[in-house]
C-alpha cells in the first residue's frame, strides 16, 4: 500500500512538472510574438511640436482620417521626441464631446498583443481593424502630472470611399449607395500646379459658392471646403532622367464660428438637460430623436469652437450634417507631382545650398537674416559654423548686458547685434531638412582704419599725390611753351619763304 501511494505521488509530481513546463512554453511563445510586434503594419499618427506659436485651437487635437479595416498607431509623444519610458494612461470617449470617458487598461494576458486596442511598450495605442465603433476621442496623459503638461488628444474618424450608382432609366434620377470598403480610393486626380488651379476652380470653388449662398447650419456664418496637403514624398528617380516627388491634397470642410453671445453652446447646455435626455434609458422614440438632435448640435458647436477640419468623406460629418456631406463627399483628392533632383547611378549626391552670398560688416554693426522659400508651416532652423541655433535662445551675450549678439526668434529670423570678429563665419538655414541658404559674414574691426601705421602711410600717400600734381602741372606748362615756340617758328618760315618767292619772280622778270 505504501509502495502504491509512493508511486502515485511520484507520478503526480511528474505530471505537475510536465504541466508547468507546458505552461511556460506556451507563455514564452506568446511573449515572443508580442516582443516581435515592435514593427506594426499600421498608419502612425503623432503630434508635431515644430510650430512654436499656436495659431488655432484645433492644433491641440490630431484628426485621424482612416477607413474601416485599417490599423492605426497613436503615439503618446511628439513626433520629434523619443519615448522617455515614463508611465502614460489612455482614455477613450466613444460619444464625442458627450459620452463618459473610459480609461483603457493594459491587459496582463500574454495574448493581449493581438487584441484591439492594444497599448504597446512605448505607450502608443494600436487599433487594429478599425470599425465605426472605434470612432471617438482618445486621450493620453501622464497621471503623475497635475495638470498634465504633455497631453495628446486624437479624434478617430472613418471615411466613406467608394460609391455605387444605379440608374433605372435615362430620364430617372440615379440612386447612389455609399460603400465603406477596406481599400484606399482610386478616384483621385493627378497633375501639376496648373491642373490644381483647374481642380480648385471646378471642385472647391463651385462647392464654396453653394456653401456661401445657402444656410446649412443654424448660427453658422461661414463654411468652407479646402485642400489640406500632406508632406512631400521622397524623390523617386528610378528608370527616369528626372526624379518625381508627390504630395496628396485631401478635401476638408471647416466651420468658422460666429455666434451671438446668447447662442453659444455653453448657454445652450444650460438651457436644456442634456444628461437627462441622452443617458436616460426610459425615454420614448420622440425623446430619443430629440436627444440625438441635441447631442448632434452640441457636438457640432464643439467642432466649430475648436475649429476642427473634417474630411469631406467623414463619417462624423455625415452624422452631424447630411446636407453638407452630400455636397462635398464627391470631391476627389488631388495628387500633386513635380520633378526633383535625385542621386545619379546610385551614387550619393550632395547638393549645396540653393542660395549663397557674402556680407562684409564693420564691427558693431547689426544685421537681420530671413530664410528664403519658407512658410509658417515649414521646419526652419539655423546653424552657425555647424552648430545649431535654438529658437528663442540667445548666443554670445554682450559684455555687462543681457542682450545676445546672436538671436533666433519664434519666426526663425536670425538677428545679429553689435557684431565682433568672433561672429565671423558661415550662417546656414535649413527648410524641411534642405540646405536653403548659406551666408558668409566677414567682420572687420574699426581699429584697422585708424592705426598709426595707416596714418603714416596716409601721409606718405598725400606727399606723393601732391608731388605728382606739381609734376603734372610742370609738364603741362612745358608743353604749352614748346607749342608756342613751334607756332612762332612756323610763322617766320612762312614769311621767309614768301620773300624768297618774291625775289625769285623779280629776277625772272629782269632776265626776260
């Protein structure tokens, strides 16, 4: 009996060890899958921190335009920064501007890397196979910061892409069915700047005329459709004599808010019990319709107030205002292509600055330099002898003062104050990573012009100049005297010749 118990206990121990090994192997395999998922097949979205001055409120919210079935990766950092490894929390608001904010908790399950949404190791949010249910506001912030300094807000919005048109007869109107597909649209116009002007006039211009003439939304004075450009692609020079680069101009709609003091959405909320209408489950169909209308109006007022630019094929725009959506959804995207310079025969090609110039300054002078071919949206920075000059930070301060000799303002304009020989060198500006202008500045000290050696040489030079002047006058005087004597001798010769001729004539008459 004891032997049998010992055998059973030994078998049980072996089974437990085998099971533990199986569990460890399974968890190890799933962890490998998660660890190898650093490179995600998704569109990456982040917030840029290049612009030092905020122009609009909408710059705080990144609008993510995607399509159903696509995957997106939302980064909880600026595009130009790296993840610092500090903890971050993600929250979502499914009902935009009205619903409850729910915190997304990272799962401890090893297979959570296949779930959606999924928080990555660098605190980014990955959403696979985006559906309409994923539309909403996503917030990322640091829980230990009060208030959070670096918070990021994303608005995920799905787009409708393709249309199916069915015509029963030629004299009857066609029926248009919207299709939301998982492939990017092919209905786009490709052309140059001239083609874009025609595109703007035919599509954007005509739509804006209709939007300006007809009142689509209450208390809205201005609705405009415009083109928003993406960044330039890399220069493609394969199998071409000249490289080609392109950028995509996407159609967007923006609401410009001009409301009366008594018609803002804050007063609108105070006049109605929005929470009772939206979140009350025991409501009738009429009350539900009324609550949906109030919610849509509230969301629209927030979109106007924040200045958000929605896609012309936006699911949110279609939900908020079907009339505007039906007018703008047919506007295609425009792909702008132009020639560019690329490497030749696979060899690296280093192109110098587009503009070069040299400037000579006297010590103590002032100078202002503006980088050419740049806009307020361009990424511009200056370098002095290869050292980057940071905006709003002075360099080489003037003695006993707080005034810097080199200063770059928020608009990337370079100022030089009371320059010395130390400020001589090369000043280069870069626009979107391209070397745009190189300015060589030479500073000459004023003491060179007022030294004793220069004064001594100046006296010698004056003496030589005066001596040469008197010699020149003496030469002119001698020339005049010689010319006068020559004229006198010519006159005497003429008179002697005349007398000789007269005597010759008299002798010939007497002989005759």
